[in-house]
C-alpha cells in the first residue's frame, strides 16, 4: 500500500517498457502464491520459513499503537500493558506480517492474544486505518501507513511501556528460479 506506489514513478522512468501487475495480500498469501508460481516476485512484511522461497531484506519498519485523536484524552500519551488489554483493539488478519510482528512482541510480555479485547479483525492496513479514523478503537499499524494522518493530527500514537515493535521488509522470489 505504501512502498510500491512510492517507487512506481521512478521504476517506470528507469524501465518504461515494463508493465507491472500489482496485487495485494498478506505476507502468508504472497508466499503461497510464489510457491504455486502464480507470481514471480513479492514484497512482504513478515518472514515465513519455507526453503522454496528466497528472502532478501529490503528495510525496517516500526509498528506503533495508534488511535483517533477524538477517541482519547489528548494528554494521555501511553497505555500500561494492563490498560492495553482493556481497550478496544482492531487487528489485522492471521497471515499479516504486521500482526505476526505484534504477536511476537506481545509474546515477550505477559500479554497473550486471549487477554486482548479484539473488536474487529480486518483484511488490510487501509481498512484498519479507516476504522481508527472512525473511532473504532486502538490498533498496531505501520508508522509509514499513517504518516499523513499523524501529520494532520487525525491520529496519534500511544506508547506501551515495555513494548517496542519493529519488523523487516523482504523482497521474495522462488529459490533457484531466475527472475524474468
């Protein structure tokens, strides 16, 4: 949603005869499409162990806890881990690289999935962002995906002491296959 459109103009300038067909999906479905040879190249935000797929690290991202400015007291800049378990939480679907990183980070605390108050499971970062903007609750999202909303003041981030979430981005393709 953020990375490919950001570089598409530059790519087209350098490779004007190449036509891209871009489809979106969560990290797990992209790996499955590679293995099934439905796609040749993917960009994902979570690594899944599979010897049939080659992962090349492309960068890092920070995942933040975000909420609509209208939903919280503007002076509240953090949530304790206990408070996090009580607030309504919007999450990504199983297979999302973002959600995988969140659950891995939570596993290093006392918090488990069952202790969270999940009010919605949505299938894209854009859907989660829209839910946040409409005041549905809190969500862990890529800091890149909400940059404009943070700058405009419609969303804000809250710190959860003891919880720092980062993830790597990868370019992925079938192992042992030459890209066209």
